[in-house]
């Protein structure tokens, strides 16, 4: 039962991440719903197996991002740089939203983060994922998205300042996800918020200049 529960919650994570990532770049979910479900299920099962074999938990985010990027390239046929952008923005937003939920519950319950994570981790995860999906649907309804994502299947991308910055930011973000930079949840959230804002600014710059991969 615990196995099913873990896979279901991991799959919910994947669904929330895909919906937000695709929504940020105007990708139509109805065109990819089969791939969408298969990819989310495979990533959730892979996450469970990763945990079951007691592999280092600090590199789990990197494994998940790599898996999502591979699925975006192979199944969804989205370019390498575009896949990194979707994965980076979606995972960063998930960290921020779930972190915000955890902080609010910490204030309400007057408990430390470690206690909350160990005791109410599933609650934080569930509330955070629901919020991500609702925010994604709201942004999609208001047509608030980037139009800088091409849909060609290639690992190549144009050499431009914006693309170089996006590539460096993506690699940097993936690298630091395996390191406990801050012991305080608030400082961690601030750091991820800065990273997320940086990616948004670069994407906005690309859109203003009508740049594509």
C-alpha cells in the first residue's frame, strides 16, 4: 500500500510539473496526453525504485530532471535547450510553491521544518501540487505564457546571448540541486526564487526580441 501511495504522489508531482512547464510555453496538453501520462508514470516508478535501492537522496532532483528532459526530447520531440528550460522552470516553481506551503504550515503549527517534512510531507506535497495545477490553469486561461518555444526535434540550438545564458543557468540550477546550500528553508526559498526569476527575465528578453531556439 505504501508503494502505491508513494508512486501516486510522485505521479501527482510529475503531472503538476508537466502542466506548469507546458503551460509556460503554450504547449497544448490535449495533443500529448498519452505521452504525458506515460512519462509521469515512468518518472514516478523510477523515483520509487531510486528510493527503494537507498541511493543518495540529495541527487534525486537531478535524476528526476534528467529523466524529464530525456522524455521531453524522445517522446515529446522537443529540443534539448527547450527541454532544459521546461524542466528547470517547472521544478523551480514546484520547489517554491511547496516550500511556501511548508512555511505557512510551520507558522500555523509552530513546528520546525524537519518535523513538518517527516510528519506532514505528503500533505505539503498534495497542497503544493494542487496549487501548481490551479495556477497553471489560471495562467493558461489568461494567455500568460512565453512564445519562444519551437517544436523541432533536434539537439542543436542557435548560439545567442539569451540561449547561452539559459543553458548556463539550467546547468547551474541542476548542479546546485544536489547541494544543501542553506539550512534555513526561508533562505533556500529566496535562492530558488532568484533562480526562477532569472529564468523568467531571460525568457522575457527572448520573447521581446522574437528569438527562438
